[in-house]
C-alpha cells in the first residue's frame, strides 16, 4: 500500500467522523433556549416558562407529536409580522390560542384555555 493511499484513507475516515459529529450535533435541541433563539419570521414554542428548555420553531406544525413536542410548550414567542394560532389538538383542532405578531408570552400558565385549564403543556399544533 502506498503512502498516498494511506493518507487518502485516513482523510476519508476523518472526514466521515467530522460529518457524523456535525449530523448529531446539528439535530440536537439546545439545552437552554431564549426568546432571541427564535428566528425572525417564525413562531416559537419553548419547553419551559421564560423561554427556557428546548424549542420548536416554524410557520406551522399540524402535529407536534412528530417533533416530540406535543403538550410540552410553556412559553411562546412570535417574531413574525403575522399573528398565528396554537391549537389544543393536532390538525388545528380544539381550543385556539391567538399568538399576536411580534409578541412574547413568558408563561402559558397565566393564559386561560377554559374555565378550569390554562395553556401550559396543552399545545399540539400551530399555524
């Protein structure tokens, strides 16, 4: 085996290792997110009050179970110029919560869904 072949194989191995490390770290949710981790033009759902924990962002999600975030949101942010709605159930069903454009809601426990419930850990879809 020539010296060039060994270098090429080593380079390919290192490249594959780096690529797999990027893939794994690129899909991990942040351990602690903040409101400004919410990208412009997106709505964000945060796992904990005051924009803590992991986050899910986008313009719509018909079923948060697909993202392993069903009934996990405790705060929201909307960095878009458009008001959006979050829903109690998948496929935009159940009670709806209006999330005003360019707004922040640090604690969903303070927003009533019905007479006996609040919105904390109750969002299953949004658009």
